[in-house]
């Protein structure tokens, strides 16, 4: 992977070659017109950094900590569901790569792997995302399992009360089970490596949940989710969980001052600025735009995490300079997984860390604590010669 993947874009290209079109579109696509999906990236592209010179960049220290967990770089893995469609190693591969990189893996309740599996390969490096299901017993069992496994941080999925449609998935007939048109059947057959992994690898199911003590079958998965969706989940659920859970609590999906204030008032330890990678609510602002407002509202009373469009080390610099304690990313690691299993996910970490170190050298930052607002270029400088011409 080191010889062929020099950027997250290279990993994306490799993933696109190796995955059937319907799977790649599931991975990369967003909600509706994908306005938010594109805006996340566009707004990161618009962040300019201020170059410093004659700075001793011999040793850049990328270590920091978040919610009491020490990390070797200020980047963690966002929760992602159904990574089993990318590669049968799925969450296990990315969790192991995250642990080796000194990072943290957030396990999704929509994962095809159980929480037990990822904790086994990345002890002390896993946070568990939970959903407030329609059947509260399912939520309670998930939380009890996390507690018994020694997981100390829960990430509440706050932005899934309602679900948006994703046009790409609808066109491909993506579902559980999938009902693809003929063109996708043919395209899938032209990816024999993926088909072989699908047939011989991990069964497609929900890793944490069961029906009558047995694994949920693929044809039952969609119905299980429909039955357990809970549009009535509220801050009262957060308050109840705060009383019951002694570890750290994070609310994911915070995109407004009001919700940041409510999160802190309800005793959470971290707010996760996220628009679900543009996969849920289309037509809202990018996370990097919203981040300063959330940081200002939280005012140091909780950790701040931000994801949404991270593709370069400079993006991590921008996020931290605007007040995030750490950045988070999902698709870069899913691209790596699709391109080469665990080695691909590990390569995503290597690429982003190397780019982060380079960007820190250019902005004159020896440590993560040096990534403050002054490293951003907020001026609109015109060339005086051109201005007077």
C-alpha cells in the first residue's frame, strides 16, 4: 500500500476499482442532492493556513488526549455501519489499525461486527456508539455489554431520529436484502474478488443484536431496524443514561448552539460536531463552519470532536485551530479497508499522520497545543502592485 497509495484520494480510487458500483455509492453517497456532502469538503478546502519560516520542524509531537484517553495523533475513527459490504474484516480491521496507530475506534450499533470482537483486538481503544432503540431493552443490553467489556465511553447517536433517503442507494436497490437492477448484477459479477469475499467471508447481519438468541438473517435486518427506529428519543433519554452510566458520555450530531448548551446542561463529557458525513440531513452547513459556534458555546465545559470531509492532514490542523480537541473521520478508513483490508486502513492513518506532521511544520507548530487560531490565515491580502496597476 505504501508504494501505490500516497493519499486518501489514492485509497478512494483503489476502493472504487475493487468495489461494485452499488457498494461504492453506498460508501461514498449522501442524502438527497448531496449538498451537505459536498459542502463539508468545499469548506475545508477554503480554510487557509499561515506559513511560517525558519522554524525548527525536526520533531513534531502529534500526541494529545481526549476524554481521558491518550492518543498518538489528534484523529479518531467515526462510527460507521455495515462495513462488512466493503471487506469481511470490516470493523475488526479498522479497530486493529486504529489501536496500532494509537488512535480510538468508535463502534457503531449498525455494525456487522459485535462490540466484543472489536474490543478483543483493540482493548482500551474502543468507544461504543449506542442508539435509543424503540425497544429500550435492546439499548440496555448494548450498554450492559459495553460496561462488561470495560468500555468507558459511550457515544450517543443523536442524529438518527428520522432517516433521509439516499438517491444513489434507491437507484441501486440497496437494502437488506438488496434488489439491484440488471446493470448492477452484471457490474457486481465483474468484481469476482469482491464476490468471493462476500460469499466466503463474514455473514451480513447486525453484530450486536439477535432474534430469539440467533443471528439476524439478512432478510430480517431491514424489518428489525424499522421496528426499532425511535423518533421519540429525547434529552430525557440522555438524562436517564447520565444517571446510570458512570463513564464518559458523548452526544454525536451536535450542529447548533442550542444543542451544544443542552448537551452540557445534561452532563455530557463531549460534543461531537457531525452532520453524519452528509448522509442524513441535506442542506445544512458544513461541520467546519459550525465548529467555532459550538466551541464558543461549550466554552471548555466538554471535549469537542469534529468530523465531516477530513481527507488531508491540513484538515486536521484546521479543525484543531478552530477549537476541536480531536478530528474524526470515517470514509478515509472505509476506503482503505476496501482497498486492502487492515493494511489499507493502516495506510490511511499513515498518510494522514505524515501530512499532519508536514502541515505542522509549515505553520510553525511543534505540538498539537500550538494549533491555535493564529495558524489560520484570515486575511484577504491583495498584491499592492496589482492593486495600483
